[in-house]
C-alpha cells in the first residue's frame, strides 16, 4: 500500500506545475482596437516612414491580440517617430581590409499610445529593429533587402511591448 501512495503523491505533485498554464496571449493590453498613424522621420532615408508603418500594422495583425482599425473607431492611436537608421560594418573583406562584406542595420523608433480623443499619451515606448546583411557591389540593393527585415524585427518588438506578458 505504501508504494502506491508514493506514486500517487509524485503524480499529483508533478501535475500541479501545469495547472496554471494557458495557451495563447496571457496579457490583456487594456484595449481591443488600434490605429497606427504613419510614422514621422528624423532620418534621411526615403520611403522608410511608409515601410515601417505598414510593417508595424502587419505585425499587429499577425499577433492577433488587438485589431487594427480606423482612427474613428480605434480605442488607441499609436504615433511614432523614426529616430535612428544606421548601418555598421561587422565583417571586412580578407583581400581588402577597408571593404565591408557584412553589416548590421538598425532602425530605432520612439512612439506613444493615446486613447482616442485624449491628447495626453498614456504610454511612451522605444524599440529598435536589427538585421544583418551581406554587402555586395551594389549597396543600394543590399539596403533595399535589409530594410524590410529590420522593420519586421522592429514591428515584432513593438507588439511584444504591449501584447506579451513576458
């Protein structure tokens, strides 16, 4: 009778760790709908505002915690400003030590979230998206390939700041 009691105690104790597990989002951001205004930019990179704004909207839609809607029906309006866009060399060519072959790209954003109809923001946030890219003979093409990847990373980080509990 004693071994069965021990097995039962071990079984009960091992299952109690799963008792509070929840599938899906565990943090309610406090709003159901959001509108993302087109971001402003302090950097000199053409088209970056539209790409980053669209990517943030896509990241919110992919997460599914809140719904993207119009400014007239949104609970919260997200406004932001691109504050940083930079590329930093990481790896240089073996044959020519001044020619970079790999770089990191960073896009930094500051943003606020305000309830519809209110002027005062209730949340201020900062986020940065990063990617690594190879540099070939055409730097502009390489940048065009890297910007969407850094913007995707940025969008995921912004969403995780208000939608994830981790």
